[in-house]
C-alpha cells in the first residue's frame, strides 16, 4: 500500500512546486508553436496551499520553457479505470502510478518509453539503481521517473531506550535483538509496549508483507507468463508470525492493545505507549504535524533483513509516467516537466533550499529520512544544502541513513495488493489475540480468497 504518510508527502512535494482544474483531458500535441501538456501532480482534494504552490511552479516552468505550455489538473490513477481512460483518450500526458504497477504497465506496452529523453537529464547517471529499477522495463528501457519513495523502517523512542538502560545510538540490527530489547523495555518501563505491529485497515497485511520480504519470502509470485500466484502460505510468513507470537505470548512485550491502524499506532508511539514499531521511514513528518511528537526523541533504523539474496526491504512510492499515445515532442516536454518538478528539490541547490524553507516555516520535517532516489554522493550534497534548516537531530537518523543504501529494495506484492493486505489483517490479529491460532489454515484461506480475485482478472 502507499504509506499512509504519503498523503502528507504529496502535499509537501506540491509545496515546492490552484488555480488547478478538476478532471483531466489529454492534450492534443502542439498548438501555436508550443507543445501542450496536461500534467497531474496532485490528487483530488489537495489542500489550497498545495494547489497555490503548484500553480506557482507551473508558472515558473512555463516561463523557463516558452516552447511548452503546461496545464495542471487533479487526477488519481486507479487500475480499474486506467484501460478505459487510455482507450478513450482522457489520460493526462503526465500522471503517476504506484511502485506496484509501474513495471507491469511498462512491460505491457501501456506507458511511453522515455529512455532517450531521460538520459538527457542532468541526474540520469546519479540514480539509486534500486529505486530506478521500479520504472525500468524487462528490456532495460526507462518508462518513468520515481519520486516520493519510502522504505519500511524501525521507528523507536530514544527516551524510552534510555529509561530501559539501552543505548539509543545502538538500536537493534536483527529480529532477535528487537525481541530482546522489547522484552527489556516492557520489564523495565511499566505501561510501555516494547514493540508493536499494526493490525487494522490493511496495515496488518502491509507490515506482514514487510516482515515476509525481510526474511526472504514473497506473498505473491509472478511466473514467466505473467501469471500471479498468491503464496502467503510460505515458510517466511509463518516464521514472521511465529516471531510476533513469541513477542506477544512468550515475552509479553507487546502491551495489551492489539488493534492498531496507522494513525492509532502513531498516536500510541507519540504518547509514549509504544517504544518500537515498523513504519515508513518518513513517518516523523506526520508524527510532528499530527501528533505533536518531540522530534528530539525520535530514532529510526533500517529494518533488519535476514541473510540471503532474496531478503529485501519493502518499499513504495510513486512513478511519474507519460501517456503512451503522446508524440515524441510531448514525451520530451513531459520528461523536462517531471525532472523540473520532481527531482529539482533533491538535485538542484536553489530548489532544495526553497523546499527546506517552506517545510521549516510550516513546522514540517525538513530532513525526514526517505529512500534516497539518487546515489549517496548526491544525497549527501542535498543534506549539506538543507543543513541550516534541519529540524530533526541528524545523529538520530544515522542508523537509517547509514544503512539504507545497502538494503535491497523489494516493491509490494503486485496483484490485488489492498485486498491481500485486508485479508491478512485478521491473521495478524489472530496471532496476537489467540495463543492457539491455526496459522496454516488461516493462510491457506487467504491464498484461496485472493487467488480467486487474481484469476477473475484474466477471465
């Protein structure tokens, strides 16, 4: 799933970027000597501030590119409506799709190949290859530009670590160490769950997917023919659930409330009732804005991965893509727009500083740790530019920022992702509330239920 925190991030990106029109209609190429583009940088319902800022960015782009005329619209891509919109000619020229779908759409010929124009951008050789891979087709060509990515991480309360006699600068680096520290915290700090996992609103399945992939498993597998097989009944998922069972029933280190969605667990963490939990690496922004959390207490580390080439951290985000029906001139103009709007705040000094100023003024997280889109050198340069505006102690973030470049990135399960996650919520809940939960039967039931949805798509 898209990290729920991405709602805030969408607004943040727009702030560096309404006079925006609702709905969308694909442009008709060039007119009056200009290339016309309809772009969709924000979702319907974007805030007035975000729309105003976007309008300013559009004006800036049009001024700097007098041969291109950009019109921005609100639009949300969904898989069920995409084919009809493509056939009917109502897609914007630039729109965004989630990590889960970009490769599938590229390989099925439903996105424009932007390789030639992408290579002309100033950042083409600076990309974090793990991130760019989600927008790369099986032929090695590039079909989009990723933005706003997050990686699942381990958030922890540094003050609670100190209270338990643990070193907040040395957070757990393995699942065993998470378990050990959670037990110590629960024993030494009354009323605090050492570790907790989300369980409601699809978040239980989302986090179980993270745990499964971190152990080297997959909830779905895609065959060479493109057929998706749902495989939640696998050894790694069972091992992850067994780990949770030990935390809950063996160590009693997960507290007494086992029904948390994203906002609920954030509130529990911010109020000091949970010491460690799994979430998107950028969650501190929401914790600060929505929960009034003191960022000085925040610690974040990469989520531990098992050994082996299949183990990887679940990531999500967006990919800006181009309408496959666009002309060569429109594709070139579209890449210019995406490069200007999405990558500028990271790779351009002036844009990066302006973005940091805007975030700081709005009391939003300036240096919230994300999955870096570019290589380490480019990321470090960006951090140097925004350093005067940092509002989270940089040292608190190093357990994540020092390790994320070495973690393998694995996108979410590709088919009926939200249905899969929702079906897995009760499994996670059962493990945490019923000591004798029949995991084998529960997972087989999920496989059957979600596989039926997958198979129905091919009929």
